C-alpha cells in the first residue's frame, strides 16, 4: 500500500448518473461521510489509484467502507 496522502480518486454515482468526483482522497470512509453531510445522494463509489488511474474497488451505499483499500491483490 502506498504511504502517501491522497492515494485515491473517487467517482460517485447515483444509479448511472455521476454526482461527484474527487481527485484527492486520503480516506474513503471519511469521503463517504462528507457526501452524506453535504446531502449528496449516492449509490456507488468507484475508487481508483490516483497516480496510476487503475480501478481498485467499488462500494455500494450501505456497504462497510474500508477507509484505505489495499492496492493490487
């Protein structure tokens, strides 16, 4: 796992409609809490390695969200 801050980029959807994109994310759990506080309705968060642009994982609303998903296998 990378040890730098802001290792992730997140694209957030409500159904098939993109509702938010955040280029610099350090903690995905806190990002999802921020979305909820702002009243941004969402159903899916796609998490990417910000530096490589590769897909890491997907979280659905109501899932247990891992604050810092692991890269690779």
